[in-house]
């Protein structure tokens, strides 16, 4: 589906993100005053909300680019549904419901009890989330790595940024199932490093492997469902179903991107509601960036920008695996992804200049 690039001002795309930023930070300040009753405490919580928003934005540049790449193939109806319903799921589902669901499963308590724990015993709540980090990282890292591998192991891919590497990977795509085999080798390799790590509990390697396999199966199921729904594009009904398949894929992808930010947020605060405010603001900017990239045709204008995003996804997935062993600062993760995208953008600009000269 092709569209003429939009002439809308860049700032207009971020209008609702700016509004949510103002409302969210005001709510954070109010929450800080209600919980501490001091100006210093209020300012601290206000700053934590702002830092979490910046963290989420820095971690989600690549998410916005991949979303835009998928959205441009969707019908206008499903584009609108993703950008409306999808943001509700992203903000409330992944930033509020997901952390609650983790505690419900890990602590074997009811949802209401989990909310009470988040409000009255935040340190206990944060401890449960921290203990669940290994299976979450394994699941999310596997799903994201499969997303990146699918991009690079593609016989039809004819635009290469790092040519010597990407051409070989594109040629290897002729081997059926190579990305799955590669993923399984990575899972086994990391599981052995967990076994050899000091102070490792006996069930941790098993938990890692099971969670990683669930991530792989989830990716394959999403691909199967999307392929089944997109199998026939001859009727309006099937076209709508194709949109549904892409919608499901993008929601699972967004969830995988969110794991790192949600877990990392607990390093700054144990208050679930502050986390929801900060990450929710960041998610709104991701939505705005996605709309801008689709309507302005930015991906077509900068040929290597998409490559940078998928390299960032690949690095993020490796970082999530490494975080099962050591702590890697979320700021470093975000800056690394942003740097890769920035370099790919600059490479695209240089390419365009050479073509025009």
C-alpha cells in the first residue's frame, strides 16, 4: 500500500505525546506530594517519571521503525486500529497489566492482592519482579532475536548496509530453517553459561531454556497465524484478516520490546504507578514516531534506517540474554540502540548525497 509522503509539520505528530507528557508529569507530581508530603519527595518522583519516559523513548527507537515498516503494508483500517487500540494495549497492558500478571503467577495470588501488594508493599512487589527477570529476559530475547534473524536471513533482501555480512546471511537463507537452528544454538550456549555461573540455582538453566523455547514457539505461532490470515488477499474479508495477523504480530513485538524497560524501571522505583506513568509517556512518543515514519515515508527516504533498527534489535536481544548473568545499565542499552540508528541514518544521508551528485 503506497501513500504520498505527508506534508504535516513534524511537531503536529507529537501533539498528543506532549499533552500526555504534561498530564503524566503533573500526575506524577501529585502522586509524589500525596505519598511524601514534601517538596523534595515530590520533585524526586517527578524526575523519576521524566527519566523513565526518556528511558522508554531511547529503548524504543527501533520499535517505532519496525512498527512503521509493518504498518505500511497494512490497510488504512488496520493502521488506525493499531494506532488507537494498540497504544491502549501498549500503555495499560504492558506497563500495568503485565507487571501485575507476573506477580500473580510468581506469587500465586489473585489480581486484587497483587494490586494491594503494589500499593502497600512495593519492595516485596519489586523483589518478585526481579526474581522473574531470567524467564522474562529469555522469552523476550528469543522473540526479538527471531525478529532480527528473519530480516537478515531473507533471500529477497537486495539492500545491504554492511554488505559483506548481509550478503552472506541473505545467501544462507536458502537453507530452510537456518534461523531456527541458529536460535537454538544460541539458547543452548547461553544455558551452559548459566550452569557454569557461580551461585546458580538448580532450576535456573531449565527455566531459561523453557522460557526461551516459549519465546521461539510464540514467534513461530505468530508467523503461522499471520501467514494463514494473509494467505488469500482476493476478498475484502481476507484483506481484513491479513490486517489482523499483522496487528497480532505488532502487539507481540511491542510486548517483547517492553520487557526490558519494565524490568529496568524497578531499578529506579518500586512504585508500579510511577512506572506506568513514566513508561506510558514514552510509549506515546513511540506511537507518534511510528505515525510520522509511515506518513512521511521516512523509511523509503533513508534506505539504511531500517537496517540500523534491526541491528539494534539484535543487540538488544543479546543484552537481554546477557542480563541473565550480569546487570547491564538500561541507559547503555538505550544509547547503544540509538547510536546504531543514528549511524544508519547518517549512512543513508551520505548515500543520498552520492546518488544526487
